[in-house]
C-alpha cells in the first residue's frame, strides 16, 4: 500500500459501534490526563460484506485501503464437503454521505483460472491510487486499473509472472508505478521477490520483471519473501536462513541510482534482539520506518511483539530494532502482530486470537502513535479497536491504514461462520 501520512491527535479514543473505552483500556494508555484531552471520537463506521459471499469465503483475509477506496480479499477455501469457493477481491468506495454498511461496488476476478476454487485468489491485496494488485497461489499476480467510468466488475488489466517455475504466492505490494510480488517457493526454495515497473504505455501482461530481489546468503529451503512491502524507494521482505537454528530477519532493499534493474541483494538486514520465532505477513514500511510482527505460534514460545526499525541518519545498515511494541500479554498465545501496518507516525497491530483484557476468544487491533521523542519500547498502546458483531471471528487477521481510515479484516465471522467481513473505522 502506498504510504500516505495518517495524521492523528497525540492520543485517540477509538471505539467500536459506540461502545466506550473502559477503565482497563485507559490503564493501558500513557496517562489519564491524555484521555481527558481527547476531542475527537473515532468509531466503527461500516461492516463490509460481499454480495455473494458464503460459508468458507473468508472475506477479510486480506485488506488494503488508499484514500476513499478499500479492497478486501476473499480467497475461498474448502467448504468441508470437497467443494471449493472461488476467490474474489471486492472493491468498496466511500459514498459522498460517508462510510456505511454496504456491499461492494465492484468484484474483481481472474480471466485465466486464477479465481478458480483452490487458487486462493485474494489471499493478498494491495492498492495505490487507481491500481489494485491481487495475489493468489498461481504463478501470477493480477493488476486491475480503475476504468474511466469508475470501478465495476471486471477481470484483470494485466498479469505479472515469471519465466521460472515458481509460485508467486508470497504476497503483493504496490506504491505508485512499482509492484512487488513475493515468491518463497522458487525452484530451489531460496525465495525471491520480483519487481515490476509500469511501462510508459501502461500495465501489460508479462513474465519478465524489471528486477529480482534475493537474499545475499542463501540456503536451500530458506523460502524467503513470504511477505513483502514497499514505500517509495524502499522494499522490504521477510528473510529466512536455515541451519542449526532458523533465523528470521527483514531484508531491506533501496532503489539503485539506475532504478529497479537486474538481480539485487539486500542493502541491509534488520534483525531482532529477540528471536523472530514466527514471522508472518505482519510486515510494513512507511518512509524511514519498518515494522514487523513476531506472533507466538503457541504457548511454548516467548510472548509476541512487533519490532520497529528507524533508519539511522547515515542511512540503512545491518541493525537490530529501534523499539519493540507489545500489548502486555505474557501469559498466553494471542497472535499479537500477525498483521501490522505503519503509515506516518501510526502503527496498527492485529491480534485475532484472544483479547488479554477479557480473556475472550475475541480479536482486537491496537493503535500505537509515535511519541514526541521517537519510537520507544513499550507495552502501552494508545487505543484499541473492536468489532461490533461477535467473538472468535478472527478480527485483526488483516489490517490496513490510509489518511483518516482504518480497516480490519475478520475472515472467520460472524460467529465462526467463515463467511468473513471487514470493518471500517474513522472519523
């Protein structure tokens, strides 16, 4: 997602469906006086659903937002009876009257079978301006360009692939005219990412990327680039190195003077003072700041956290984190950080499994705002988002952020029906 600055007050009061923040949440905030100073209420504005979703659609597996446009992935999984639900990406555009509960204005599908049941079309989505990219388990990523008449049901404008026998299933990212597609399952399972730059004549189907990104030190079965992100001239991807122990880091690439061309290795490797035990799609970059989540896969792992790296004045270099964020949970597995996004000075972190405050199987999303003195290690969040409908729905499995708008996916809801939904929060 293109990094556009998300300006907020120093502290929020964010509620879902007009439910007030309670004393437990206030105790987790920087201070009582800050809450008293809040003058702006940000609440749940809409629950987004598809016109033809059904059980096992998993709407909300992936979400992205740019300005007044939201795209929500609905990859579809086995329905339990050997039948598969086709993958779809739904587009929602903010009405003139403001966000409201609504169905999509457009449904995006693939023309070449990429939307077929089992292809997982919609497992990753990204948007920048008038361009949407949708990922799948196929060997292609799909680009959709908004028609002059506005978004409508359509198949792709272009397909982006590779000449290698590889699955481009490691996530998608876009900023302006540049698309990045992760490929953790390349022929030797090293992992790579492909960079595509929009031609002067517009997006066209191709199997030739402008650049290929690789980890400088590779081992078979590394399967790097299971997640990717881009902001301006910076691309990041998940790096993995296998050996006696599995080591995970963020691989950071800066655009060369000659542009994204050829085969490139990382500019810097961003690591953690703790073990990044379970790196997933919780990866994001905005300007000079990178964030990545390390949700604990089970109770035998250390508590989950989100690492924050800030570019040094001298430029990016191999480094450990600048700060580490958590929600204060040290007792059980809650998947804190399985989804993260940063835009400007705001970080949104999804926690889909269990809410520590209530010990319920209910997902939440936490908002962290950069302090005046810069990012610092803390377990104190600024605000919390909850959906209005139910529990055990995976709320927080995906998150997105754009100027004035927060989007959170809940692919297992409502009430564990596996239909899915996405929720919009804002002014």
